[in-house]
C-alpha cells in the first residue's frame, strides 16, 4: 500500500514509518521539518511544510491509499493556555485534511486521538471505548471534536476511519522538555541529575504504551478492513511513584523528586480497556513497563 504519514518525522510517526516499511509498504512523510531520527530510505518521499498548507497536502495525497494522522501541535498540560490556537492548528487543519481526502478520493484514515484526555474523569475502570467523553482540557476537547468530524465524513462521504486512542506512549526518541511524556522526562532528569517535579502526591495512575507496540498496532490497522475506535495502552496502570521506582531499579540512580500542589486538570486515575484492539487486530502489547524502560534506557547510554 501507499501510505502517507502526517508527522512521520516525529516521535510516534518515525516508529510508525519504520513499522510500515518493515511490512513492505510504500511510505510518504509529511512534516514541518526534516527528520531528526535518521529515517534514511530511498523509497520514502518527503513533503516538508506546515499542516495548514492545503496545496501541499493535496499534492501529498496524490496516489495515496491510506493516511496515518499523528500530527498535534499542542499537549494536554499547555493546551488550556490558548484554546483558540489549539482549534486553529489542530481542529481546522484536520477538517481541511478531511475535505482534501474527500476530493482526492482517499478513504482510509488512521487517526491518533488521545486515550488519556478524551474520557475526562472516568466513572468506571478500566475505561472502555463506550465510556462517555467528558474532556477537561482543550487538548481533549479538540481531539473529541476531530473524532466527531471524522464520524461525519464517514457518514456523508464514505471515509473509512480507524481512530486509535493511545494512553501515554513512551520510548526511544521521545523528547524530554517536561510538557509531555512524564516517563521520558523522569528518565532524562534522573540520568542528568536534574530535579523532577511531580504535581500532587505521585499517586496519579495512568496506562502506558511502549512506542514499538503502538507502531505495530498502526501497521496492523493499515491493512485491516475494520473501522471504529480503539483504546491503546499496555493494559495495566502505574502510578508516577511506581515509574520512579522502575527507573531507579533500571538505572541504579535515585531520582531527585520535588512534590508540588496538584493541578486541577490532572485526572487522578485512568486505565484503558484494550480488549477490542486485541480482538479486532490480533494485537497484544509485547513490552511490559519494566522492559520498555530498560530498552529506552539502553538507547540513552
């Protein structure tokens, strides 16, 4: 298949591209900047530009069978500072993409939504895809709006979407600026002897998914005839304090932790039910949290 990966030079996108190439697909990458991840392959075609460039998007969609959309210009912890920007850069541009796909007659779409923010404060655990959507940050609100527009284009124009809701992907190549990716930030700060800030008592619990498991699921979704929405995580929840303990066990270094008052937008506990993804795609996460941290650590030393 000929697959266009939006954001293919980024953390998630680069791993998805590698998984697709391993499965023998032809891959094009659309991104703002050239790859930092050394994706050197003569069969990859690159389109470098802003996601708002509808002309370049239209060019990239030519001769494409499937689009994998993993572009996001905001993160949950900062999205509330400028909701208008979030709408302009993510919602409007994605609706423009859907219109361009309709004109180009490209039907298949894999969209990476958010399993950590679209549900809001869960009423039951683990959270299934049928749980109500009650996001409490702009990032989640925009993700839900995009999902709804995807549903509209499915009903009106025959789009064939698979929406994946990942919970906290982590692993090799992830940034560590501190605004997204707690596990990555904790690991980098521990190795560089920098302080780690935790908002609250550290008992906030999340599910996590190692990036290679996430990429493998995307590769399965690309060739699947399925449609619909699927949760993606490792299947087990871990607290921030547990992450710190795992990191200390792997590195032999005790993290330097500072606990600060809790933030209002942080959901205390959310773990996703991945039964549907396992059943539909024949997929099972291969990395436990300990194995994922150990492989991530090895890539840094």
